[in-house]
C-alpha cells in the first residue's frame, strides 16, 4: 500500500498556513478594536478637559472633533464586520482542511494496522510451521 506520509505533510502544511491567515485576521480585528478604544478614550479625555476649562472656542472645536471620532469609530466597526465575515470563511476553510488531514491520517493509521496484522499473521504462520516441522 502507498505511504501517505508525504500527503499528510502537505495537508499539515496547508492547515498551518490557514491557521496563520486566521491568526492574522484576528490580529487585525484586535488592532482595530484597540484603535477604537484609544479614540474613544481620547474623546472622553477631551470632554473632561472641556468641562474643566469650558471656553466657547473649545466647544466649537470639540463638536467637530467628536463628530470625526464618531465617524472614525463607525468606519472601524464596518472594517471589523468585514474582517469577521472573512474570519468565518477562513475558519470554515481551516476546519475543512483539518478534516481532510484527519481523514488521511486515519487512513494511514488503518493501513499501518493492517500491515502489522498481516506481518504478525505471517510470523505466527511461520512459527506454527516451524513448530509442526519440529514435532
């Protein structure tokens, strides 16, 4: 029977590459979420400063700043949604590749069991023959 170890190595490599892609997508989402949290924290800090100083000029600028931060966070949310869709697709793809790998590994294990059983039977038959010849 054919040795499936080269195929197992190829499939393992494919699964690892898909895992790397998935990890990269998760890292992108984490970076976007950190950017959003940072922007909102800066907005809160500016609001606190405005409340303390309360100048009319600052209020006009703060409104524009708050609007731009809200717009940026909405853009970040949209990017995160797109990445989450890509993550779902990548996760499904990785799971399918992993399932294929497991099928090949199980097939290889079954073949090895059959070969061991056949080898054990040959040895047993040979020993039985030697015992009969000796008797």
